[in-house]
C-alpha cells in the first residue's frame, strides 16, 4: 500500500514572470528606475508590453505563495495552488507550467488580465520588476474549494492576500475551515509594506490562526517595534507554536514552543540573486514538517534551500536542480 503523501494547499497571487533582456537606453526611454520593484496599472502594463514586443522573452510562474508551492511540488510534496488568472494567453501559459511542474491546479479565471511581473534585465544583470496584480485582486471566498482545504495537512498563505477585501475574505474562510478540521496553518508575512498597513490584524492572525509564521527581520521589526531579530522571534514565539525570523546573511532564528534556536546561513556570502529566497526558505521548512523532521532539522533544510536558490537567477529551481536538492535533503536526513 502506497504511503500517504502530506498535502499542502496554498492560496496566493499567480503572477506570470515575463523576463526580457533590455538596454540601459530602454530603461531611460521608459523612465524606469533601475533595480526597483514598481507596482503598475493596466495602462503602464500595455505600454511596457508594447515596448518589449519583438524582443526574445522567457516566461515562468511567479508570485510569493506560488514560489513556495512550486518548490514543494519539485521536492515531491503533494502541493495545490489556488488563485485567479485571466482568460488570456498568460493565464494559459501559467496553467500549462503548473501542470508540467506537478502542481495541482485550482486556479479560477475571470475577465481581468492575468497578473504579471515584467522583469527587465540590463547587461549588468540587474533586474527591474514591474508588477501588475490584475486578476489576483478578484479572488474571493466564493472561489475557495472548501473540501480541498479540509483534505490538506497544511494551509499556506502570505501577507500579500491582504491587498483587497476579496482576497482577504478568501483567506479568512480558508482559516475557518482549517481551524475546524485541524489543518496546520503556515503564514508568510512576506512584505514589510503589508505589515505597515495591517499590523494589528497581522498580530491577531499570528496569535489566533497560525501554527507556523515566517517573517524577515524588517517585517518582524515593524510587527514588534524592535530592531533585534532575536527579541522579535522571542516575542512572536509567545503568540504561536513556531515563529521564524529570517535575518539575511546572519542566518535565522526559530522559536518553537518557547525555545529559541539559531540556524546558520548555508549559502554564498555574495549571492547571485536573492529574489524569492524567503519563499524558498518557507518551502524548505514546510517540506521538513511534511517529512516529520524535528524543527531544528526543518530549519536547516530551509536554510539549505534558500542558500541554493540565491546562487542562481530566478526564484525557482529547474526540474533537474529540484531533483538534485531533493536528493541531497533525503540523503542528509535519511528520508525515504
């Protein structure tokens, strides 16, 4: 009889990453500040797509929660992604990629364009991101597949879902379902600006709903008004069973049932690209939980994955690289 695979269900913002090589002159013509992340509207999106038309482009599935879910699927975990895309070419590309990557697709569609991040890469390898939320903002409680959450072992979401009332309502319903059926909740705060807008509500989410919470040092600082990552982790650990504060090249702190431990960084001192490192750290930790590892071991798995992802461009492993890191984790922790 086949062993039951742990299931992770994520609700997030599917963004199609449109990656294009451009010149410094292109950025000047478009009036774009190099290296920044710009939130753009539909008019600006059309303008940028018009400018890059004809240039070679590559596409990948992006978004914070999707990065975590896709990585889990690559590591052999039964992973599902829910969200909203448009009835357009980019929506079709996104769903096709999810299928190729082994992710269970619970995306729904609407008439809004698929959310996208137009990533312009200059010759110096600097990435300039232009993000359009699009259909993501329309995902609501009516789109939640309740049975799918009930069947999960873990429900994962991020602070980005607090961008619109519709998105917020979907997560609140999912949290009610998780609470009533004993599904573990993992919450990645994911964005300092979201904390600034929703600090009190996020504190309630941590204390009332979350079993595992991920924050980086900046998010934790805003949440607890303290610049000390260790103290922030200690404070967050009083609100939930497992609290994690990622502290960049200094490693991470994990508080579990009131005991704080430090996990050293495992990766290059000078990273190639830190995009999505926090998303992949979350995937590594949830993977460890799914495999029954001790919390400290799950922390080492998370740190290892984050260290591997920052050695490359982009926030996802290729299929071949995912198999390599999975094999390493299985050997390290003697997993079946």
